[in-house]
C-alpha cells in the first residue's frame, strides 16, 4: 500500500504521539490522533533534560520550537550529606552538557503542529486488529475505522502486545518521586546558589536530582526527581504510576521522612516546598521488544522499549523515533518497505537505551556506593564505571 495520501492513526497524543503525527503529515498522510486523557497533558509541569548535542539538531528538524525557553547546564554536580553543612559536601562533577526544559512546553510545540480537527481527546483505543486491508481500531468500545497504518505511541501500550507479544514490562523494585513548583516559592528565606545549578545528591539506595526549568508564564519552576525506595503498599494500584493529585498523605509522610534522613537540609527543604498535589510517583520499568513494526503497526516512544529515566532520553527517544519514521516514509513508497526500514533503525537503539537504564539503575540505586566515604578519586572511579563502554548522547563532544 502506498504511503502518500493514506489514512494513518496515532494511538497516544503526548510527545511521542504528536511527534509521530508531525512526521506522518510531512510524509503526506492523513493523520488522526487518539489521546485517552482529556486536557490533562496541558498542565504537566515536570522538567526534562535534553542532550545539548541534539537540541539544535531537533530545532533545525522542526521538532523543537526555536522560541522555546530553556536553560543550559554544562555539568552535573554530585553531593552528599555532611555534618555541619546545609548544602552537603561536593563529591565530584560530571561533564554532562544538558538542556533543561519543561515537558509541557516541548509537548505544546509539537501539539501546535497537529490540527485540532485531527486530535481527539478523551478517546481510548480499546482494540487493535490487523486486517488484509489495514488495521481496524475500536475507540471506547466502538469501531473507529480502518487505517493503512497505526502508530502505537501510548506508553503503557495497547499496541505493543500486538506488535511484540513476548515483551514483558518488569518492575525494577524502586520508584521515582517527582515534584516541581514555582521557583519563587519561599524566596523570602535563605536560598543556596546551588539550586540554580544541575545537582544530584547521592545516598545509600538512591539519589535525588535538582534543576530549574522555564515555565509558560515567563518564570521558572524548581524541579526535582528522587530515585529510591517506594514501599509497595504506597502504590494504590500496585506498582502503577501515581499521578499528581493522587499521592496519599501516607506516601507524602514517607517521602518527608526519607528526605529528612538522606538529604542535606538545603535539598530536603527544596523537596518539602512541594505541595502534595504537585507530587507524583513513577515505578521504574524495563521493557525490550523483538520488533518495532509488524504488518501495518509500529511502535514509538515508551510504547516500544522502555528505558529508566536515568538515561535522560525519554523525550529525545520519542522524537528520534518520529524522525526515523519521517525518513523511512520519505525514502520508500510503500508501508511494507518503510516499516521494515523503521524497525531496522529503531529496534536496537531502543533496546540499547533499556540496557543503559538498567546499568545506571544498578550503579546509582540498587548497588549505590557509600557516598559518605567517597573521595574525589573514588568518585572518578565510580563515574568511569557508570559511563565506560556505554554510549550516551550526553557525553561531551
């Protein structure tokens, strides 16, 4: 079946889905996006990092808004708790050229390129069936038409089991606590200049990362992410994401005790300034897939291989999937040829990120060092073990 002027559906309307829709529209397709949430994506304020080496490339390719406000940081400063120091002790500095951005602003730049008539909110894809003439979709239990191709960009995916039925989503045994809030909150008190940097605080069994991000109103938000233990009973639905607004008082109290025990006062206070409605919890998952395309179905973003956020690659991976799809569609005339090329381009790359995320999880959480005893030489050895033999887009040029 020819690609140009064919009808294509995208399941999922976040960064991965919108980027795929942009790619397919450029290839001359008629694109329909089905997003199960209703308005919830607009208010995501969480921060993300992008490799500085790829930022300009993605802007030039039209996937990042050239006017989007970002912050640039050249390194990640690692600290640990120390007596009589509110900020903690600097253990070492990791060259890590990064762009700090708002997830919501990245998504908005892509969403603005998808016509409203083609983007359907509150539309849950409930069934996907391969047919000889394409792919049949059911939305909210009702038939929604047949499409020449369907992109699964829906994270915890309804499409992945059809493309790669052997793929298992495995819980890694720990979670990611997240929060962000207006940077001016509490500005009348003492404030460490380290809060303006890109900083990580290590402790036995995890670490927390802090950085500021621009917001849509022209200001900044303080963003943080803490990798560490989450007792299983704090997940209301069992090792499933706990979105904003659903973190319980019990979970918030556990987090408060955790930061009091493990973080220096500056960083514990930065976490405590977060209101409960601004908290979320995300279990760490791993998934690899045997293929990224099957028949007229393909996967993008976290619907394919899932990498832990240690890699800092979630948004970039989603956009790189879209770019690979755009190239495949432009270089080939039929869906069979294009999807074979897409699968070859993204399957190994996605699975490699999963492997990197598992490696970093072992080094930084599951088998983390005793940070209180680390010398500068120890840190350099530990950092070498984190990075040697592994390829990351954050590696300095």
